[in-house]
C-alpha cells in the first residue's frame, strides 16, 4: 500500500511534536462530542494500551516484511525512504531506493549534485516536488544554502533529531518528522500516516463511529502518542508494526479481521464478529 501522511504538506509550518506536547486540549465544544468515545483515559487507566502493544509487537516479530530501509538507522537513508514512500507503492520504492543511494550516498553528495541529476535519478517515481524538496533539504542541512538563495544552513551534513527541528526543513511534515525521529534516532514519538490513522480509528473508535463523524486529527495523534512505548528501541518496532498492520491486515477496502492480532480488543472487529455470529444463528 502507498504510504500517505496525515497530513504531510510540501511547505509545512512548524508544529510541536514532543511526546508530551501531542495531547492538546480540545477546542470548545469538541470534548462534549468526543468524550464518550475517545479512549485516551481508558488506555492510561486500565492497561488496554499495554495489551495492545504486546499483541501487536508479537505479531510484528513473526510477520514483518524484510524491507531495506528497516535494516538501517542512518538518518539520511531513512529520510530518502520516507520521502519515496509518500504516495508510492513499496515494491516500486524497493526498486529505486538502492539506485538512488548508490548515486547519492549521503547528504553531502546530494547537496552538491545539480538539480538535473537529482531529477534523472528520481525519474519514474512521479511526484517530482518530492525530489526538489529532498534536494533543497540536503542543501540546507549540508550548509550549502537552499537552492543557492542565501540560506546558509548548519554547516554539518547531519539531520536533526528533534521532530520540531525536522519539520522546519523543506518537504518535511508532521508524519515524516516523527518517522525520521523514531526510525533513525529511536525517539519515542508517534508517526501517524494513513495506515496508522486507520488502525487507530477502527480499533479504538470503531468504524461505524468514524463514519458518523470525523475524528479530529489531534485526537488520533494524542492517542498514538499515548500508545508509543517510552523505550526508544521498542518505540521503533511499535511504529513499524502499526504501519505494517495497516498495510497488510487492516487495509482500507478489505480488512482481514480474522488474521488481525488485536481483533479481540478492536471495536470494529468485535462488531463484525457479533454481526457474523447473528447471521449464522439466523441461517
């Protein structure tokens, strides 16, 4: 499944992303509409979050795909994979990813490359604004300026660790900032793409509930932040597992509820099983 961030704009404004700053107070009137179905307090109080994490991580240990970007903690390689995975099938990224890294093995080589060379290496992946933003990011971080227009950069060809710093870079939105911080630096922060948001909505809110009204993104991110383990290595696995569950099992059109490792605690899964049980009794 292509990975879609929620949201990941081309020119984002800075947002606060620390693990304790992802739970803003609801807007006026919002608490009344969502207090009965928003399970954040129950997660913290009743151990539901730990049971969910334990089952999910056990499944991931058995079922995770062996993808090249999961074998590295190099921030640049993680960055390249995350940018490529936006709106692009995993199988196609797996084809382009090693070729791009062979041509531009680090931020410095990408920063010093002419724009035409970067475009050529990206040719066939589509969404070429991603390549332009990646190139501009490399120039800024490597200290060569953004597109030669006087932005001096840091002088050090290394990506920052803090999501709040990452989100100020060209093409980096809230999801990508969290993903780089988690997958490269093992920071215990959430990374919510379309797959993760779908899992959270179905498991903790219930699919029928989400059809009746839109669950605000601040609630999705707050719940994701509450679920992420505090241990960095475990947080890395958890965020990968959430994406994997959404990509392989909790898919958009035909979810495989019978194969889901967290179906017992899933509001949507429980409803489906109850309805199927009633249908069998009626027949």
